[in-house]
């Protein structure tokens, strides 16, 4: 009898495995990964030199000088959210920005200039995170709904009741690439059972960025901070607290190197044999010395008691860095974004990757152009913005793209942003961190989920029909 039951068990197990395989095969038929080269793009188009060679003017001409970039950054501190569209009709993006980006801010501020904040204001900001947890169903990585206990643990960790009526912040600096969260938790939260986007993830902060520490979690292992463009929770281990003078010495260096590559290793010895840390594209480190092969830099460091120190680090000169900001030329722009081709899509910079606005923000940051994280926010940072009513035909938009310039033109809408590359054989192309999918003729879903070169007719966010803004960064 025992043998018989064992036989039945094994038979059932075999059938379940076979059935699971069939289900997986069916799912695989419905959802597959896209090829690296997405038609009608070609292999040649996967390289910066292809697009640089097609620039009609000098690709090395300086589009914006360092002084003009400073003026642009200053103008963006107060740029209005109202204007007129291509038909001369007024528009306002204030409601969209207020509604869509609760933790993300359009206007850049200096966190080290914050003297105090209202406790009521801070509690109101944290309440948006609480509402997000309590007022919707969320699924964890097991594809199981969050329990009420899990939700309450997150809310308790926020420790909102301990916030005083007036908050005097501590000043801090990011000591290692930090992932910003809407709640003080590493738990992943998905908006539906089989979703793959972590809804607690809101962005990332690069090494060397200053922050104002406004609050901490009940256990003290998370800080709620105001950075230059956002509010969010960061693990306390990634922030060192210091004086304004100490932090400005590291975060606002006159002489520095900036990371051009996605990730650059820093070593604790000048022979570059012992790894110390990584700093990511757009981040700066204070340059102390250089020789023929390496740069000696100052790296912010968190002491065991949480206070700020600085240690020496060494970076290879061929590691993908530049002394000072790059010159804002089309060649430099394209040579900075194309090494990121095929990098995985990182929703709100999750897993230390980048999403659509993340990749644009950090590429432009290597030139000293400071941009927020929201797609519409970034599209409004230029002096030349064409805004289209939603019923604008794609033929009208193509007339604008026909005169657009590679690298310095950004296109998009509230859900996506792309960098324009150029027109080949009557077809327009863009490069973007593409989190969208498209479908082949038999209905199979083709997921891209990485940085890709696509045409502007492909299904998804890079399709011209979705564009509501075309922006150009020039004088």
C-alpha cells in the first residue's frame, strides 16, 4: 500500500511539474524579451559614432558654455509651470506636478540652507507614504498581498508621533549611492500580483550629495531627508552627519572628477588593488592630486557614530571620469549615453540602474546641468519647449522633429522621456531607458526593459503619438 501511495505521489508530482512546464511555456509564448537591435534600427545605429557622423554642424561645437549652464540652472530655480502651447493657448502643469510627484520636486534647493521646518508640514509629507500603504492592496515578492501586520510595522517605523512642532535638521552627505524610498523599508511592494515595479522605490542619490536630515525611523536605521530635488527615506548607513562647512568642502569642490560611466570603482590604495567603494554617473569627488595614471580623491566616509569623515581614495584615469564637468557638445552627450546601451531598466533607479528620467538626469549632470527626476519636470528645464495639445497629429510633431538636433533634444510626456538621435531614410530614432513592451504580429508581448535605440513608431513610450513636449537645450 505504501508503494502504491508513493507511486501516486510521484505520478502527481510528475504531472504537476509537466503542467507547470506547460503553463510556463504558454507564458513564455506571451511574454518574451526583445532582441538587442529592435527593427527597424540596425546594428550600426547601436553606436554613438553612427549618429555623430550624421550631425550636420560641428559635433564638437559648444552648445552651452559653462556660464550659460550656470544661467540655465539659475533660471530653473524659478521657471514658471505655465506657458503657451504651439497654438498659443495657455497651459499649466502645476496640477500635474503636484499630483504626480509627491516626493519629487521641480525646483532645486540647497538642503544646507534649511534652518527649520514645520512639524505639521513634515507630518503631512509623511502622511502620503502612510496613505499609500494603507489605502491600496500591495503584493510582496512572493506574489502574496501585504498583511495588515506588515503594513502596520511600516507605519510604526515612521514614528510620526515623535515629530516636534518645529524641526531643526541635521546636515548630512551621501557616502554611498543611495536608493530613496517612500517608506523606511527594504520590502518590495508591487501594485498588482504579477507586477515587477517596486512601488516603494522613488529615486536615487549620488555619492557626495548634501541632504537635510529631517526625521529618523523609530529604530534609527533610516533617515527621512530633503535632497536638492526630493524628499525620501534613505538608510542611515549611507549618510554621514556633519557641519555645513565640512559638507560643502566635499559636495561643492572647485576641483573635482565627475563619473561619466554608469559606475566607477574607487580604491583605497594608489595601486588600485583594494576596492573601497563605487560612485555613479553624475557624482563628483573632490580631486586632491593626480599623476600619469590615477587621481587621488577625497571620499566622504561615515564613522561608526554616524558623523562625517573623509578618506583618501584613488581612481584610475581610464575608468570613465572627467576632470571638471564635460563641455556641452553633441559628441560628448552621445558618447556619454551610448555606453549605457542595453543596461537594464531600473524603475525609479531601482537595483542601482536607471529609468527613463534617471538616465537623462545623470547624463546631463556630467555637464553641470541640474535636472529633477520627473519626466515633465526635465522637459521644462530647457529654454526652448514646444508643448503640444493631446489631439496634435503626429505629422505636426514630425515637422518639429525634422529640424531637431541630436543629443540636445528631449521628447516625452508625463509617463516617459527620450533623447532624440536623428532621422535615417525618413524614420526618426531615439535612445531611452525603455520600460515598455511591444507586440509582434501574432500578439506576443515583447518586453524591452533596458536602454535601447528605437524608432518613434514603435509601440510604447517612445512613440511620437504620446509626445506632449519637444525640448531643446541651446541658448
